[in-house]
C-alpha cells in the first residue's frame, strides 16, 4: 500500500480509503466487519463514515475494536463526515475502547 501525507500534518494516510456507506441495513454485520478487517490487513488506514450511513458507524466500531486487539490504534484513521464536535466525540470514544 502506498501512503501520502495528510495536508501539513505528520499523518500518513493510505492512498485508498474504505467508504463504509454500504455497511448498513440488510447487509450482514459479519460481512461488513470482515471487509473492514481485510481492508486494514491490506494496509488501508483511512475509513470513512457519516451519520447518514445508518448503522455503519456501529459496525465500524465493532470492527475497530477487534482490529485494535491485534494492532496499535495509531495504525488506522477513522474520518466521519461531520462537524469538529462530532469528530472529537468519535476520537474520544475510540481512544476509550479496551
């Protein structure tokens, strides 16, 4: 996987991002989690979601919890489509995962 610097930060994001919009509704949760885990295994470290994507944030959270048991949290970057307040709330929630 190739990575690029994110703006003027030191954060390096994968050239590819995984959009999580399709991980909602009738799609089986186990499939969504498997896709997220495989993307991270392949080097994707930018995962995109939004409030309007139904329960995709919940499914992403479950997948990240499983992933973080195997690798450091710093290896992934979750990017919600939202305001700064919601972004900081999500970052805070992720940092509190066991």
